[in-house]
């Protein structure tokens, strides 16, 4: 069976092909972002860990 015919006629094959294509595009963009910000990862970790107590306190404050 021809792949193009299968892509047009089979719903399962079309769904899997579309999902793999979208996943590939998203991961390519994510990889490029991580590649260019590799040296800044420690700064991001420091900022996220510094803001975590404030987020937790705000969560507990708003729940009461």
C-alpha cells in the first residue's frame, strides 16, 4: 500500500503522523532554545529557587 494513500485514507496513521510531526517541530524549537541558553541555566535555577518560597507563601495565604 502506498504511504500517501495510507496517509489520506487511514485515520490512525494520519493521527500518528501528525502527532510525530508536531512533536518533532516542538522539540526542535525547544532544543534550539536550550542550546543557546545553556550557559544561563544556573541563573535560571537560582531565580526559580529564590522565587519558590514566595510562591508557596502566596499559595498558603490565598487558601485561607
